[in-house]
């Protein structure tokens, strides 16, 4: 027979071919490719055994805005010896990486933006306390 089978006929053919569920089989892991578990599997321990990032982004500490750590590559999966994250700071983090101590959350890359402000020194007399009458707001810092 050539051509497409009508939908109702295809369903009836499939229903006749079903013999019910197969009996469970015990297989070694290398021989289990393409099979389905017969019952739920529970790990003996939490995996991974540490808090990790579920997405690429920034590990942050405390409420924002955050100052981003510069230099280095951020935190990648497999990194050890993490430096604690200080309150008000953030560091780039990859999916699966261990979060640094002090992390209060991970900000997804697509939800954050980096704003760069040029460094500038204090203005002459700006933000200094006065010394009584006659203070003109000038002075040294």
C-alpha cells in the first residue's frame, strides 16, 4: 500500500500493535542507553554537594546596586578557593559554578546591565565641612 494512511486507520493499527508494558529488565549503565527507568531513582546525596549557580550572570551580595569585581575571569565551574563576596559587590559567574561565600543571590545576565561611571576626583571645596562663619565653601581635601 502506498501513500498516507487515514488517521483513524493509523490509530487502529497502532492500538492493535500494543501489547502492554514490557517487564522491567536489569541492565548495566553502559547497556541502558535508549531505555527508560521502571521506577524513580533517588540519589544518596545532594548533587552537586554545594550551592551552585543555575544560570550565567553575577553572584551578588546584599541589595544592589553592586560594585563588580574586576580582573580575572569571574567564577567558572570547577573553580576552587573562592574569595568571599563582600556586601554590595558582585562577580561574574557561570552556570554550574560554586557560588562564593557571602553570595545572597545570582542575577541572570539578561536581567542586569553594567553602567560605567568615569572616575573623578573631589571638586575644589566640595563635600567638606565648614569651620564657622565666613566659610565660603572653599578649602582643601
